[in-house]
C-alpha cells in the first residue's frame, strides 16, 4: 500500500509500454471476432488499457511530487525524481498511442481485407 500512498517512480515506465503491448495484441486478436459479432470491443478495451497507462503515470507523478518516493535509501533524490519524470512522460506517450489505436478502430472497418 505504500506504493499507492507515496507513488512509485518507475510505475509509468512499466505500465505504459505493457498496456500498449497488451492493447496491440488484443487489437490483432479480436479483429476477426469483432467482424463476426459487430460489437466494438476494441475501443472498449482501449479505454481499459488507457486506464492502466494513466494509473502508472499517476503513480510516477505522485512519486515525483513527493521527491522521488525511493524504496531504496541508497538512491539519490535527483535520480528518483528523474525516473519519476521519465515515467510520467513514457506513460503519457503510450496512453496517446493507445487512444490513437482505439480511435482508429472506430473509423476503419474491421471486415475489410
């Protein structure tokens, strides 16, 4: 629970790319299912993966706000703050990519080959 209270500087570095990778795999896996059933599941999943990326960014932001939230006392605050800032930027970048991929599935017809 300490990670949620004070944040984790590396959360955005992990959550953003993992959410994007899972989103991309789900997009490729579910195209055929979405074509057959005509249910827009890909944009709904994009929102779920977006929430994961944003949550990682928020944990990094919280750590940055509190001066790094180091779980290892031997690390310097400047290093922890740098990692937290990098985590926020990476999470924002991958959140944008997830939004763009989800929006593309609303525009493009999944049944066209």
